[in-house]
């Protein structure tokens, strides 16, 4: 029987606090704080014998986990939001955090997160950079539109941020030179952020061709409402869908299941838990609005579906029929359209789970 020792690491950019918990019920022992230096950490850990390590997910990323695994030391990255806490605990230090990790790791009360491979993490960085650029673009557009509104300029067209809208902005007359220069600056900020989004989108389209999850990205685009960027977000954030035993577990991971507060004979369900990966949840909510309309295969969808397997096409078409029916039934009962879309997104996650598992198997 292995005499495993459980090590908690409180990792920061400059330091690492170490605590070890032996098997049994004894209190963890703090081993001090060392500089964040991998060779030094490896020497300390090897002196402890057979160890299993863990640390919280955070800004230091997955580099330490990969380095320890490559050195033959088992290491898990822990979800910070799921670490148990004691009521009334008022003191927090690095040493205490390391001891807490060691104690709960020994008892099995910690939840490890999925650590992607380096190529998948790189693609995740790229799609998240594009998401940041879209947010910056929205902020820049908001600032420009509200500046014009403050000075009495209201656009009467139907669609904003089109060629006609930009021409209207350039024709706006302002009384003072300072205001004209502000308008020029705001307009340039919008154009710069839009160009940044376009460049990052182009990078995604180019690099996905050499990514090992390309078959999954291609298959996901057979769904209505899911184009290239959305498919890349799902694949990069989730990785291998085979790690979810069932579709309900995947739905729960995405926070698309209702919260519940039940006691005795009383069952009370509330809003979505919104736990797990918010990037994928947002993409699925946005995609679900496409299922308000009658099932059909338009030209764009047919083009995206070229080359996918018949099984994938069958699942995607079944999703269209099912999700349109769900939306109509819920709205027909008087359900708020946003709640209906959340229900559609939950079921869409189930269809994605089915395709993702199949494509992952085919890719191996």
C-alpha cells in the first residue's frame, strides 16, 4: 500500500507556501515559504517521498502543474470557488491556505479542474483575446454614441455601425473645435477596435486549420447558430467532451441547470446556477436565439456542414427540430422568451455533448 503524503501549495508569482498532510487525521505540517523556483521546489518535494500535490487555479496558470507532472510528481489544479470554508474563519495567510489545501486534498473534498494541453490553451488565449477586443469595441461604440446623444445628434437609421451610420457620424456638426477633436478621437477608437477584432478573427480562422481539435470545430458548425468563432470557443474552453459522463453533467458544468432549494416535501427551483464556464454558456445562449425560427438548412449552414459525417448532420438536424419545438411550447405556455432561450441552450448543450464525444472518438 502506498504511503502517500498530500501536499498543498499556495502559489504566488514570487513565493510558494508548502504544507504536507500525512495519511490519517493528523494536522497538516507547514514547511515554510520558498521562492517560486521550480528546481528548489522539486528538491523539497522529493525529500518528502511519495507525494500528491495541489494548488489553486489562478493567474500563475498551468505551467507549474505541467512541470511537476513531467518530473513524475502527481499534481492537481483546484477550483478555488469549490474549496470548503469554515464559518467564522477570520485569519487568512499563505501558510494557512497551504495547510487548508493539504487537509482537504487528503480528505477528497477538493474538485480538480480540467488542465488543457498547451495547444488548446494557446487557442483559448486567442479566442479570449478576441472576446476582450469585442468588449473594448462595445465600450468604444457606447462612448461615441452617448457623446453624440449629449450634443443632440440622434441617428434615425435602422441599423447602427454600418457604412451609412459611419457616414452620418462624419457629417455631424459640433459647435466647438474641442468637441470636433473629441469626435475624431472617439471615431478612431471605434475603428481601431473593430480592426483589432477582424485581425484576431482572421488569426483564429488560420490557426484552427493546424489544431488537433479541428474535426470538433468543423462538426460544431453543423449546428444552427454556431459559426467558426463560436465553435472554436466551445472546443478551446471544453477540450475533450469525453470527460463528461452524461449530457446532464455537461449542462450542470456550464451552469445551465436551475438552482434548487428543497427541504422535506417542498421543492423549490430558481434561476440558473451560472456555475462553470461562462464563455461557453454565453455562446450557447447567443446561438439558441437562432432556434426561434422554423427548422431549415440555409445556404450558409449547408456550406458550413460540407464534409461532416452523416451522423453529425443527423444530430444537428434533430437539434433544429427539437429546439424549435421546445421554444414554441414554452413561449406558448406564456413563459418569458429569455427563460425559454435558457431552456433551449440547456438542451443544445446536450446535442453538443453527443457530437463532441463522437468527434473526439473519431479524431483518435
